[in-house]
C-alpha cells in the first residue's frame, strides 16, 4: 500500500481543529478558517478528546451533522473538551451538542428551519456579533432546536421559532450558533467566524501561503532525504505546483515524468514541454504511451473502470520510468523511491477519504491507485483547496498561464467521453474542446468560470440536418460551472452570444457532431465531470 503522507510539522503555527460530525460543510469550515489566515485541520468526531488536545489546538470548532443529538448512536463528545480551557465554537449540530452536554435543553418542538432565515441579534456588542446588524439573514438546516441555554451562557440571538439561536460564555470561551456561518448565504457568517477566532480565541491572523511553502519544504526534505523522486506532470496547476514545490525542496533529486497518454487536450503536450520547463528548469522525461492507454481502455465504457485503468497504467508507466532513471544513473545513483502527486483535499473527500464521507468517485491519484504500488507518495498539496494551490504557485513564482489554468481531470479526456474511448473519438472531442476554450478566452470569460468540461456522448446519436442532408451525429455537452473549491458548484450563466458562437463553430467545424447542448445542473446533485 502507498505510504501515508507525513502529518503537518510541529511548528509555532496556530492550529484550529474542525471536528467533523458528518457534515456536508466540514471542509468548507476549514476553508473559511484558512481564509481568515488561521491554519485549520479536520479531525473525525470519533477521535478521543485526549488526542485532540494533544495537538495543542488554539481553538476547536464543532461542525454540523445530519443526526439528532437524542438519536440512538448519534455522535457524542466527552464533556472534558469543554473543560480543557480551549475556546470552542459549535455550529448547528455542534451547537446542540454543546448545549445538551453542558446542561441546556434541546428538543424536537417542531421548530424546523431550512434555508435562508431571518436572525435577530439581542446582544449586538457580544463577542461574536460585534459590529453586525441586529437583523441579518442566516442559513439554517435543523429539526431539533435549543430552548434553554446551559447555565452561565448568555443568549445572543434568536429567530421567530427558535428562542436560543446563539449563545456565548466568555468566561469559559465557549460559543455556539444554530446556523451555518460558513456558507455564503449567512450574510455576516465570515465576520462571526473571525470574531470567534480573533476575539474569542485570541488568535492572530498570521497563516499565509509563505507558511505552507516553508513547512512543506521542511517536510519534503525530511521525507525524501537523499533519495530521488519522480513527479507525474499532467500540465495542470495541481501537478505543476506540486512539482515546483518539491523541486524547491530537493532540486535535482526530482525528475518530472510527463506521460503523453493521448488523453490530453489540443496543444497541451507542447505547452507542458515548453512553458513549465522554461519556468522551472526542472528535468523532464516525456513518455509516449498513447498506444498503451488506448489498448488498455479498448471496449471499456464503465466510468469507474476507466478511472482505475488509467490510474493503473499511470503507475506502471512511472515504474518503467523509474527503472530507466535508475539505469541512467548507474550503480552510484540513489533509489527513485518517491512519487510526487498533486492530490488536493477535494480529491481525497470525493474518493471517500474524508471523515464521514461516501466514495463519490475514484480519483486516479487517490482511489484509483493499485494496491501493489512500489512508490512512497509525496503529496504536498493534499490538505489544500484549489484557490490555496494557486496562491502557493504564485508564491513559487510560476507564470500566470500555469497558475490560472482551469482544472482538468487527471484521467483527461478519457472521462469526458461517455462510452468507449477510441482515437477517433478523442480527436473529435479535442477539436470541440479547443473551439470552446478559444471562444471563452475571446469573450474574456476565463476568470469568470471555474472550468468548462466539454463532453462527448459517444454512445448517443441524434438526427440533424447539415448541408441540406440528413445526419446522424453525436451530441456535445458544454458544462460551464462556477465554484470556489469544487466541493459545490453552480452552472455558469454564459452570454447567449458566446454559447451561440461555440455551438455554430463546433457543428460547422467538427465532423460527426450535429448538436450542442448545455448542462444546467448544479453540484449537488450532479458532479462537475460527467464520469
């Protein structure tokens, strides 16, 4: 099995623990804390309190969750957490758990609230609500409600149906709100969260991408030592930043391997060979493996199977590259023992690696890795979100063309073809994708969207009319989405004129395509990629 990446180093960085009770927003809470320039880590609610406290956290946040505090088997928490002197902030389920554990009252009185809800602040000068309006909109999602705060707590906010929507105990530095301050729909949520961090917990906002770079360089050097590493360079921002970070740590001990698997978009292989090498000076080994990948994918239509095949073949190609590098180094060469990957936190979560999360889909660099992998993994971005990775890239001096490149999946166009992957279908999709990217760039929309997957419905055909004749061609799907971190997304409302130009060019210029459709599904319920 691949070796687990090293834990965060023991530094002077202030750490806020986010205790995950199975909330859909736990990762978002951690991200909001980092936006406040305070480092955060997520831990499962099953972790013993003693282990949490052993991490010496400056503060602890209790997330929401789907359970009722009174339900059989519902997650609980040792009272010792609230008596340890560490500032604690409970949100939604975490708020109710704090209330019941400390003697307050939470009951099912029919006071259900879901979505945007008006909140009335009764203590405007309190630690959490200082400087926020007396009436504000918050995002609620609860069935049970707190009707009485624990002894020693001051009620600071309520709604029309919930008498205790927030409480505070400044003496013990314990705070809670019934709603979700981490979501943007809570209009002053980030301000409330920052009040807890800065005023309630007394933390200085000092965590920056400079800290990330310095800490990861120290970790990488400790992990790799004098051995050598290879990095699977895809051309995307994730692998590029990971490679640049590792090269800064170990220099010539790193060789980047670019696998030309035939699943890339038009012109991207040339871009990797020119732009990234020019920007970093890294050693680059290019492996032409198109035939190998297409042979392995022949006849396969199941998306999970395709992901696993691509992940397996990646590793096998890396192992072959490893053997060649060792042979080139000669008897005096160090072992190539490490594989660098640009794994991000959303990859880990969607592959079932987050606490309390289901496996949504296997990512080629997480759930798609074979069990008999021979490398130890170096994953310096594993706990970061995409926007944080871009900031790290800027800190490392990578050019904007690389840092601001829109996300592209590791399995490439192989998972943007719904159906069997063939050379002909890849070439067709490459042309359609290139047209969409050209028109989005020409319209100045590259920074307005998160990404725009272009999908080929290879096993679907529809009737059309082209050149006064009947056609029976493939549909192309445009999937423009807006997002902050890929955990949630909404479809982008692109101008009709831009969509029209893309559609006209694709149907005119790409053979065997006679229809272009627009995907207007949010995430959830859909994922960003179709497969």
